[in-house]
C-alpha cells in the first residue's frame, strides 16, 4: 500500500523505504539541514490569505526541536516574507531564520529587533551592477520606442523596508496595478 504525505498526495512505491535508507546511511540525522521553497510547499494561499498548514507547522516544530537548521528559499522579496508569514514562522522557530530571497539576490535572517518587531537582517546581497541596470532600462526604452505600453517594471531596493516598487508608462493603469499587486500598494510604491 502506498503512503500518504501530509499534503494528502500518495507517495510512489518504495519512496518511504528509500527515505528511511537515506536517513540510516547518511549523517543527515546528526548534521543535516533543510532548505525549503515556500509558496505551495511550506506556505499555502487560500482566498488571498497566506498561511502555514497545520501539518507543516507540526513538522517544522519537530525539526526545530531536533535542532535541525532550516533555510527559507523564496522568490519573494524580504518585506513580502515578513508581511505574509514571517511572524508565524518565527513563532515556530523561536530563533532567527536563515532566509534566501529573490532567487539569491538578498540573504539574511528573519528575526526580531530590540522593539520585538519581525525584521529582515541582511547578511549578503548581490544587487544588479550599473551595466546590468542600464541594459535593462535600454530594453524598456526600446519597447517604449516601439510603442509597446503593456510594460511593468518591478524594482526591489536593497533597503528591504521600501518593499516593491512598480512602474508603468501608462498613468491610467496605475490604479489597476495597485489593485493587482497589493504588495506594492501596502508600501505605497507605484510610480507613473
């Protein structure tokens, strides 16, 4: 009989045996760590609400209790992580959470500051260099010169507190963009 995972999906034949064998033959149980994706994996969304499912929460708690390091890996920007599930995850870990955001562009810890607020503490960042920025803006300029107006430019400042900045060349679309991308609306950064 196949086993059922916490998400309800049936695991393929022999998967549990292979996992058990890996745990017995490797040093994972003593020295292993976990890197996890977030959206659709460790956090779920239902009608606009982002949450950590109870089975995932229990598994995380057990991993933390075992002393296993766990690293969050997300395409999200730091402020999005903090606003959506950072506080809940931090309450499970009860410690700073190593976090890789924006495909490795900004890394650090989700932690609490001296005011007991959830914050992102950067440890490394790999921002675009001047040449890369100019090349990107040249592409946007070419599109505009070709009269293409269906453009959104997303900008993520190194200062994570600024959140997400979105630019559209069409002033009439600003309201629509604000409604569609509420992450930018919350920080008030949509530019015409």
